[in-house]
């Protein structure tokens, strides 16, 4: 929580409060089995990318082995990763998403 100093308008943030301000990249990792169309679909439906953006990210994943889907708070990033995992499992793809601190 925030501590307020009474001698001025200075706020001191505790270490705990700072952890909530951290942002996390959600990254999709390339594999040899997940279809490019499915990756584009995930990027559009889970990460709300437009088609052109989704295709560019998918191509980056294909060429570089990984691609950043978005940057979120920890809880949102965790939820997005869970959605990717569930959708991939339902469609029998090994697609993996990871989180990296920004």
C-alpha cells in the first residue's frame, strides 16, 4: 500500500505496490506442428489484433521462433496464457505461450 508523508505531498510506494505496476510480455513460441492459421486466429481472438498485425506477428514467430502478442499486468498476462493453452489443447496443437517481465 501507499504511505503518505504528512510534511508534504510526497508519496512513497512500498515494494508490494510496485509489483502491481510491473508489466509482462506474453510471447508465443514457434513449434513445428501448430498451423499458421491457428496462430493468426489466436492473435486475433485472444489478443485482439487486427488481421494485418496478427499475420506480421505470426510471421515473426515462424521466422524468429517467438513473437510478442502484447504487454499486460501480471493477472491479465496469466489469463491470456491460460486461454492460449486451453484453445491449443482443444485443437490438439502444442502451441506455447510464456510470460516475460518487461
